[in-house]
C-alpha cells in the first residue's frame, strides 16, 4: 500500500465524491493507504502541498490557475475533476418565479466571505445580464451562517450559500431563487498537486483518479437516499432530512458528472469570472493549469 496524505480544505456536502471514494474503500482498492486531513482553508491546503508535507489536495482549480497567471513556473497542477458545476445557491424568503441574476441589482444580498469563487462567478452572471456588480449598493460580505440569520431577520433580501444551509432555510420559509449550477459548466473542484509530487507518485495519483471516477459512477447510479446514508457519518451535525434534501438537489442539478476529465469549457468559464472580477490579469490557459496525463483514466 502506498501512503498518501490528502488535504481537505473544509467539510462540505458538495465534496461528496471524495468522501464516497474514501469511505467505500475505493482508494484502498487502488493500493493507496490514503489519509485525509482537514486544512480548514484552501490556502492552508495549498501551502501543505507547496512545502511538501502533503501529497495532494482537493479544491477549486482557481488556485493553480491564479498562481500560474502570476508565475508561469508556479508548481501546482490540476487533475481528476470532481465538481464541474457551481454548488452555490441564492435564496430569499418566499417564492420568486422568474427570478434572474439581474434582479439582484435592487436587493440587499449577503455574499459568503469564506471563499471568493462564488462571488467571482455570480459577478460574471451579473455582467452577462448587463449589470455592473460594482454598482449594486446592497452587497454585504459575511460568513454563511451569519448570512442565513440575516435573511431570517429581514436584514437582507437574499443570501448566497451552499448546502445544507439552503435545506435548513427552506424549512423556515425561504426558497431557492437561483442555482449557480444552472449557468452550465464551471470548474469548481478537482484534485491537485505539485508537478514534483505528480512526477514522484504518478502511479499512485493515477490510482486516486481511478478511485474518484469509480465514486462518481457510483453516485450516478444511486438514489439520493443511498448517497445521503453513505455521507451521514461525516455530517453528524446535519439533520438527516437536510442532508437528504441537499444531496437530492445537487444530484438533480448535475453537480456530479460521471467523468474525471476537467472540461476546457468549465475552466474557461471560471477564468472569465476571475479576470472579470480582477482576481487575475489573464487566463494562463488550460494546458498550463491541467495535467493531461490522467485524462485517459476519465
């Protein structure tokens, strides 16, 4: 068995393919003695890779792309796609049929402060709708739990967050007005590692990609109830009904595709959002960010 240290940035329902691969023994079946550690932030996970204390991590492809936009020789490369649609949702109190991102221009909106990607992506949706995100007066950045409380208290009109926060708010009269996944492919989570570690442990990392692919196929074949039951031990603080609703929604939105190949269109959409938001000056290119040697395993 080959020891592998895999960094988890934080715990989230939309990361289901990784948990399924671990808990169903799919990594072990590939000869990997895989240990998972929670870094508590994507930055901390990336730092563990760069200093050589971890083998690989999962996170947004935004991180290798951002680094390579600043330095062509930056060490991180993506491989093994897992989530290629946006898991964030915009909710408000009550139903709002026909809601469009442009409607946010006149609303007070709580945006998650924990990670930048959802706001980058929503800004691009707004620009596509002819709305300048910088001109919206009601944007407020706050942690997702605070955003949920602000919505219930009437302090904001809409909140952007991921599951299972959405399922909990729905029980209190909120409804989903917009799903980021509905825009189409957006590169949201994959495995990544340094070029040095990929070279040193290519066979082991190929096994990890195969295990992730097997996990994605299992998820595609299962009902939400079976997936939620598999995830439950990792989400003991989440009400079972909320976990089931979260899984069912993400499955319906097509969050978990059946391939580990990172689509170029998904990376390009993320790059467009990042450049538009001023996070990077240019798209460094698909070949610069994605290690294609694992594509044959998709």
